[in-house]
């Protein structure tokens, strides 16, 4: 692998830093800020690498990530400002923290073997302290090996080690038990769920505090990946989920609070804005965009996303151009918006369509925004208002 000379791209990176600063200050820069939001799984797809093998082999991870970064720098005209290599443990945080089995089938990411089927399992649920957990210690050692191998290759990219974390209580619970069971129990047996969420909360704090102590840091800005919040009502969220997420934000997010969810979670936007006081929200491609603009932006919460991966599976056509224009027309004026695929870029997205779509966003997204309103296609899967 040839080393990457980041100095060649310094002018572009500095322009993106300035553009992002304006966006997060709710000001209009030269054009709308953009983020392709691709990672290891998409890079595997581009390079024809079995993602199951990627998660088994740190040398392959280094190669895939480095080639992915080079592809990004050469082809993706977005506003990413950091390029580096990191050990990718995949969606296994709960398995490591709770010491659960992991299945590693070919052709897909690792899967946690769930340990909860009923209330008795909730009562029995325990986890070792991180400093005594061999799975956590193994991950740290693997991270050290990853960093050493990446640095020895002199690829021109900074390399990081292992970071182990888990999802907030609802999504953590849906990793330990079947999500449908969790949703049903939220209605049928809320006391069982209260116990389960409480344990998930304490496990979250244990692993976060451990890494803060290990690195001599104190978490001041907290981003939560709470995909499963998309599938509960506002009432259930406020009654059973919000109290735990508020505790996490109060404890670890005094200087910054963000949230990611792939699915439709517009039913919670008012709570994010007025109760949590969120600073940044990644909204999935199934969420309504107008409420994000009406509720989140006035509360000084940056809106990221709302494009849908399925918009990019096909060719770069007029339907996609219209969606790009209307997304920018609705969300970009006044800053506080990052044009992106909500969540992440999935395998199967056409790379040519992806690149051309973002190039087009830069063409039509110049400030001040002056895009006429057009009706969206009847086949558009996204609810807009």
C-alpha cells in the first residue's frame, strides 16, 4: 500500500473546517456542508472484501480502511476533516461488556448471541467489572497490535487503538434480547424493563468510566447511538427511555449532546430539542425533515442527514436530483444543517451515484440558497412533513 500524503489535501481540509464551523455556528458559509458517512462496511463493498473476514483480520482492516481513505480523498468531495485508521470491533460492544458469545458468519457483521428471553433472565443479568473482564482486556491488546501494525506500515494516517462501548439502555436491551420482546415488555411489564434498563445504564457507566480512568480523561461530550428509539412512541420514550438517556447526558454531556438513529424518530424531535437540549442529531432517511427544521434548528441543534440509502442504489437521475434540491431547500438556509445520508452509507450504494450526488449538492447548495419548491415524486419513501 502506498502511503497517503495528507498535506496534498490540506487546502480542502481547511476549507471544510471553516465550512463546518459556520454550519455549527448556525451561519451560512460558501455552500452547504456535506458528509458522505461511509465506513468499513462500505469500503469492504467497494473493494470486494468479505466483511466477515474484515472483522477477523486486523491486517485486512488496515488495508481496507487505508484504501477506503484514499478512495474518499480522490473521489468524495465532502467535508470530512479527519482521516485515520481505527480498530473496528463491529457491533460487539454488549457481547464484550456482558461476556456473551459472538457468532461470526461469512458475508456479514458479527452477531451477539442474545442472553435474555424472560424476566428471570433480566434478574440474573450481571457483568464483570471492566478491569476484571478478560474480553475488555483482550480488546485493548488487540487495539495495541492494530496500532503497532498500522504505524509500522507508515501509511501517512494516524492510527488509534481499541475503544469499547455499548448502546444506551433501550438499544443495549435490544442487543441482549429480541427487540420485539423489549417493545412488548415496555407495554406489558414496565417494571421488568425498568430493571433491565437500569442494569444497561450501570454497565454503560462502568465501561465509560473505565476508559476515562484508563486514559486520564473525563467525557464531556456524549453521542448516543440509539437506533431502537425509532420504533417506540413518543409516550413510551418519554416514560421509559428518556429518564435513562437524560442521566447519561447529564453525566457525560455537559458540553455537547448528540444522537444517531437510522430509523424514523421524528416523534421525539420536540423532546430532543426542549428536554434533552441536544446539539447535534443524525436523522435517518425515514424521518420527517420539516419537523427537524422547525423543532431542532431553532433549539440550536444541528440536523445531520435525512437522505436515504435507497435513493443512491440506482443511477444518478432527475428523481435523485430533485430530492437533493428539495432537501437542501428545506434544511440548509441559515446553517445548522449537514447534507448526508442519515445513519451510514450501506453496502450496495452505487459509488458513481454517491459521488455525483454530492457533487450536485455542492452545485445547488451554494449560499444564499435559491431553489424553487417542487413536488416530490409519489414514489418517494420519505415522509417530508
